[in-house]
C-alpha cells in the first residue's frame, strides 16, 4: 500500500522536478573576464552560440557542491535568491572557497589522487593515513603553493608517522622503480606509461631506483629514505632529456622534482589545470584527462603559450588557448589551487545553464555537463537534509577504527573505510589514482536504495515530524522542503501538482504527502545530479 502512494506521487511530480529552477532568473556573464573572452572567441570560431546563464538557485547549488562538497542551507539559498547586490556571484564563490569545507572537498580529491588507503594493495596503515590526510587538509586550507607541496612529496624522507609527505612514495601498490615511475607519471603529470617506449620508461625509472624502505620497532612505522651508497648511472627525464646521476652528490628524486617544477616546464601545470577542470566539470580540457600526451621537446615556451605547437601523439585540448591561459595564470599565482578554482568558477562555462545540451556544445563546454554527484557528496546530502548519518568503521587492520556518528563521508581519510551504500554509489577504491576508479554511473541498486531504503524511510519520517516545528503553514512547509532538498522554491506548477496529489489521498493517508514529496525530490535528477 505504501509503495503505491510513492509510485503515484512520482508519476505526478516527476515531470516538473528536473529543471524547475530554470524558471528563476540567471546572472549573465562578465564579458571582460579574460577566460570568458577566450571562451567567447572559441565558441564563435566553432559557430556555437553563447550559452545562457544558469538561474541563481542552480548557480548557488553548483558552487556549494563544487567548492565545498555540500548543499547550500535553506537560509543560504533564501538569502542568495533574494539578494540583488551587484557581484553577488563572485562573492558567493569567494565565500565557499574560503570555507573550511573547501579543504574537506579538496582533501577528498587529493586522497583519491594520492591513493590514501591503509589496506591492501597500498598499505599506508591507519596512523600514517590519518597524519598524511590531516597534513594535506591543512595545507589545502591554507592554500599552500602546489609547487612547494609537490616538491616536498617528491623529495621527503623520514617516518610515515612523523613526516607526512614521506607517504607519497609509499602510496603505490608496486614499489619497484618501474612501479614508482608509473605512479609518478600519473600523479604529477596525468600521463600513462604508454607515452614512452620500454627503453625510455626504464631510463626514467632509474630516477627512483635509490628509494628504500625500512621498518622500525614501532608497529607499522616505516622509514622512506634515499640510499646513501654512491653510484653513477644514466637516466632520462620525461621530455627525453638524458641526465647523468651521481647519487653520492644528488638525490635523483630532487633532479626530477627540480625539472618538473621549473617555471619553464609545463608538464606539472598542465596536469593540475586539467585535474581542476575535470573536478569542476567531470570532463577534462583534454578528452582523456589522465592520459595526457607528451609535449613536443623542441616547442618553445611562446609556441606552447599561444598554442602553435602540437602534441607528439594523442588527443588535443578542446581549446589550446584556454589550456595555455590557465597554465600561465596558475604559475603567476605561485601555483595556487584556489586561484584555479576561482578563475574557472567565474567563467561562462561554469555559470552556463545545463538545459541547452547537444554533443558539440558539451565537447566545447558551451553548456554545463549534467552528471551524477560523487558517492560521498550524495550520501552527505541525504544526511544534511534528514539529519540522519551513517556509521563508518573498519575492523581491519588493527587498530579498529570507529568514526564519530556525525562524521561526513567526504571527511573519511582512509579509502579502506567504507560502507555498502558508499560502494554502491561508486566510491573509488584508491588503488591506482585514476579518474576511472570513481564510478558515477546510475544503477538499479542505487534506485532501489533511494526508493526503498529502510534507513532512509526512518530519516525522512523524522525530517517530516520536525518540519511541523519549523514551518507553520502548508505553503511554508513545502517551501522548506524544496529549499532543503533542491536549494530553491517550488514553481507555481509544482505547487499545483502538490495540492492535486494531496487531494487525491484519503484523510487517513493525507499526512503522507510530506514524506512522499521528500521521497520524490530525493529521486529527482535535480537532486542526484550536478546540473
């Protein structure tokens, strides 16, 4: 009987809950913003009409999820929608970029990239995981230069419990020189070993041949160090440059780090700008965001800056000018991650509506790409609305780990700690650090959870009981539900559908209209997807 109510409600509501927010006014783009000038020129050259801007409510939700990994509160949504202050879009971007939740979101993304996981096959171990994750979180919160951070990651020696960045070379399932070389290529340059011949890859791997590991008397402590036995050998940098290494005089890791993070080298900056673009849009500037091609060795800096050089192999960026502008700005800002987000989120591509979609517009970022929320964000969004939280724990390996009851999924440091629900929605195992580890495809089992979960049923009922305490009229209650779940007000048509559905229920079942409404909105694309 209860199931039939929900099916009826879905039939009545479904047609008007996907893009109802499109009825609200949008912002319009700043034509003087340098990135917008590049985008407008690119779209004109491709004969693509400029996008319309997303509504205020959609924009606010998009910014909060992208920058802070959470839904806006009802109060935030209400204030932003009715705010007529000029420049409010830029101000709200800054608000979320300067929030503590920004660091939470970026720490989760870096943990995926760096394979922060206590168990097999990475085996960082729990104490090291917590220390490593917390250190990265604090550095991201302070917007530490990524050039400085990655130099430490690539060159640190010491205990995994006392030198957080020493865990970088422990975060690989294969700790042979060749395995470490492949890991470094992917993590620092978004490149695969297939870009190199077998001989080239072996020469590059020699740069990591002096990395050693040793245990101590403390349980699961491990020291990462550079072998002090002097040796001379030939090695190769990823751009094809041959180098002679004397390990008695220089740490080979530092030779690589100095090359990678030199301001005249684009490999690292290209990788990070592509990563951030991928994190913002779910797609890279290059079609294969973590399989970038090698840069031409003989191309000058100015060739690369103005896009006249071409890649040796593989795919091209959708716009070389966009890529080169972001690389130049990233370097100019002293490799600030926050600055990259600021540039991209203030752009017309990010602020575009998602409604006018076709393949050409999607490929050229002339509309915002619709895609499902990440597992952690979706579970946290359900918890934020209903105030019902999952319990996260791990009994393997020792010591047993039990996280506080209100711990958000986005804040789970250890990739080994998960739940069936998180796994069901595609949380990555953090084994390889590839983008493809995170699965955002929708499945039948996800639909069953969102429509038939006993835990969600109890939480929604608790939420609806509390609804009568915070709102004193039916209109106010409906507004509160929409603001909590979709960060906007219901449209007039949605109000009519709600009243029609409520009138169709008998008196005994009429109060179920509130929980049915929440169920339907939780199952709408507007809640489950970035849009």
